[in-house]
C-alpha cells in the first residue's frame, strides 16, 4: 500500500528500509516507506528529531546502504548504479544542508566552490563556469561581486543562498533540502523559502523538503508526509494536514505550530497544545501494535496488538491510525 501518487513520477520510493547496527537488534531508521514525487512537485517530510527523515534523504542520495526496498529515479532503479552512473545521478539529485558552512570549504572562495561542482560534473570551460556562477549568484539574490569572498564573510542566510546556488549549478531536477532554514532567524527563513519557491517555478524543480516544523513545510510544499519512528503515519495536502489531521501524532505536531492570531504564546502556553507522554520508543525494539501507542492520548486495546495500515481516509489523504475516521 502506498501514500503516493505514482504515474509519471520523478522519484518513486517503494517499501524502503534502512537498518543500522546489530543484525539481531538493528536500529530501524527507515522502516517500510513508500512515496513518490512528481516533476516540479514539492513534498515535505516532517517529524521529530530521530524519526528517520534525514536518513531517508541520505538513502535517496545513496549515501547510506539500503536494507531492502527500491528507489527509482526517472523510471530507473538507482541501486545497481556504478560509480560513473552514480555521479550522473547525483547531478540530477542535489542536496541542501541545514548548515551550509559545514559543507563549504573554509579556504575556498564561494565562487570557486560553485565552479568546482560544475568542474566535477565536467560542465563547460573555465570562463563558462565563472559566468554561470555569476548568474547563479544573481539568481539567489547575491551580488556577484562577492564571489571571491570566503564562507566566513557571509551571514547564515547568505551562506544558505550560496548553498542553493551551488546545488543549482549542475541543473538538478530534484533537490533534497535537509532542514535548510531551521538554523535561521524567522525573517530570513521566509526570504529563503520565497527564494526556493521562485526558483522552483522558474526551473520546474522538485523538492523533498525535510523539516521538523509543520509551519515551514506548509509554506512551501504541495504535499506533506508525516514520519514517526521510521514510518509514514499520515500524508496529504497542506490544507488537509493542517485543517483536518487524522493521526494523533500529526495533531500533536500541529498543536505546537504557533497560531498567527495568538502569536508565539500558543507554542508554549496554548490550552490546545497536545503534550505527548514519554519519549520516542527505541527504534531497535519492535513494539506490538501501533508504534505510536505508548504515547498516544487516545490509544485503545486494539492499538496495543494490531498494527494500523496506512490507508486512504479521503481522496489523497492517508493515515495509519485505526480511528482516523
Ligand atoms: Fe493512537 Fe491507536 Fe491511532 Fe495508533 S492506532 S495513533 S495508538 S489511536
């Protein structure tokens, strides 16, 4: 069963599992995830820290080993790709990180960092690459005159713009953005999200936008996947997820999103806030029944023994809760 649109997918992930550690008691970081992304579509992946969303992004990039399942990009299985094919794949699928500073070489000018990625993928000559880097600087709202400066000479928001320019340098079709704005001030977050939206429209980019904050993904995404303990527990459009969430975990995440009418107060003090009991259970231990039942405020006997299937509750909205209706 899948929560995904399938036809004409750019990316199709099927029953993907990524396990780490001991064979007898592995950490089930990603545990049977299926979804797809269409060309030009923006899909948000949300959940608490440690739910497996970053590992899922890294598995799609083939940066971690997959236990089982399948990842197709443009109709082709990425598992058997050799080094040369993998390089071509990574030209089409780029990643943006939470901390672009960590992914930039402190001793290389930012202009050279952008040109370097084009050189790795054998794009154009030196003059062509420099011209393209200038155009990209311009496209992300930076003065191309700053290209010879070093990463430490830029603010966090500017460095994220440089990270975006570098990802765009090789003309990708899909960008996996891993918490790209969570380290930034709110006003800068909005600027970066607006930039990403504009670039998406202009270049028909698809995004897998990984974040812990529903408020961020609702701003940029066409569809939202909610992840808990390595599994997708709900998916739907931002409108459905935000106005009619059917899974108690989504409802708890949503209750922590600030209400613009009430201000940030509701994030900490609002009477509607759902406080989840306990910690996220260990991903090494298989829990009988619904994986969310130890923390679920409405768990019933059935939840402790029967695993809820991810099923379509209403057109386009899927939920893994026995009582989603
Ligand atoms: Fe809660 Fe039960 Fe639904 Fe799981 S199946 S989310 S425990 S009500």
